[in-house]
């Protein structure tokens, strides 16, 4: 998906020209922004609202170009792929195109049909509309969640649930590669700090709020062990809170 950590984006109030509208599906504004970028051949702005109610300006270029602060993580993740690859939350298909160019057999899934259609326009053929919790495409050697798309799980409980489900879609010697960032807020006794709620807006499209998860490596390791994986920290990003991890079945 390419959603940047809120603490690292510019805080903006909602522009006046954005009028209230009926809520769309959560990721429809993002999908529309990426499609407009592709059609117009230039970046467009969309907005992301976090837990504290401020809108943060984003660029659709994040769907087509690597984020500078995540590029080293992405390069290592793509170089670490092996065998048949599943790209979960594939967005505009940037990682899938790079993997295909490198000779990999890659399957791409996204929950937004508009993004599935965009990936097909960009030349990808093994592309499917699917929820990451409902993936049913036989076994994979590598599953990737890049640009923080593991955050789609929303909560630690759902993260453990997804990892347990993916064991049935992963070769016994396979791997999950994912990146995330450590939440900067302090957790309360009742809620992990990385569990938050986000909302997307593009022009007049306002998406329904959705849960999102930022998870630090130590907590990821606990969730992974509970789901039957070993967790390995592969590298840190240019921003210290960012990291790339590999999960392998025990």
C-alpha cells in the first residue's frame, strides 16, 4: 500500500474544497488516486487521517516509486525472495513487476478491484482481488508484505491469526518477508500503541475508517512464535524505527 508513518508526514488540516461525502470502502480513495496517477502520468495528492484527527498529505508516487527511507529495506527484501512469491497488498504492482523482471513466478493480490485492474493494465497476469485473510492460491516459497502492508491486520490478535493462516499457504521451508516500524507512542495497559485507526480521502471520496497496525520487532517476534514461526531481524532502515524481518516456520 505505501502508507507512511504518521509521525513522519506533514500535518495538514482538511482543505476547504474537500466537501463531505458519503463514506466509500476504506481503500477506494487510495485506489482512485493511484489510477489517476497512472492515467494522467503524474502524481496526485491524497490525504490520510490518523488517530488524532489531523489529515496528512500523501503522494500517489508512493505506489510507483520506492520511498527513500524504505528503499534499502525493499532492495534487501526483493533480493531475499526465492521460489514462487505471493505479493500481499500489492497496490499498483510495483514490487511484482520488479520480481517478474528478475524471473520470479509472482502472484499479486489486493482487496481493491480497481488496483487489480490497474496491475493488469501494467502487464501483470497472475493478479487477484482477495482479502489477505482469504488467500487460497496453493503454496508459496515466499510471501511479502512491503511498504508496511502488514499493517492491514489492524491488531496484534489479527496479526497472530493471519500468520497462523499463512502457514497453510507457505512451503515448510518457505519464508514471510515484511517491514514495519516501531510505534512512537507509549502503550497503555489496555491497548498496544501500534494499534490505531486511519482514514483515507481523495478529492470528494472519503473512505470508511479502518484499523492499522505498526508493530516493533520484539512484539512481532512474540506474535510469530505464538503462530509457530521463528523471527529474524534482517536489517534496520535509514530511520531507526523501520526494519525488515523474515519469519520462517518452526
